[in-house]
C-alpha cells in the first residue's frame, strides 16, 4: 500500500480509472491469505517437531484474520463507492 501510494504521489504511477486507495488497501490485506509457502517453509524448518503444529495453527489463524479483515475493508470501501451507509 505504501509503495503504491508513494509511486502515485511521486508521479511514477497512477491508479487505474475507478480504483481508489481504499480498494488497494483491501486487496493488500487479502494478500495475507497466501499461506501455502509459509506452511512449506515451516515444514522444512521444524521437521516433525511439536513446533510444526503450532506454526501451522498460527499460519492458518493469520490467514483467516487476513481474509476477514480484507473482506470487511472491501465491503466498507465498495459500499461507500455505491453510496451505501458505511
């Protein structure tokens, strides 16, 4: 989000027509769902130890939080764009 905002402010880029920074923010939050590689790396790091289960639980919980937060953010942002109450 910060890199996108900075690029637009410095004139190096521009948002596509009809896209707001709120939408970019919501999509960025949804990027936190990408947990497949995290589970793979934790498997390499922890092997068959008890920490692997804890790592997987933490990764899945963080992915759920990212999904819900991204959904809520985009629902509010897109609702405002349609003129619905926030």
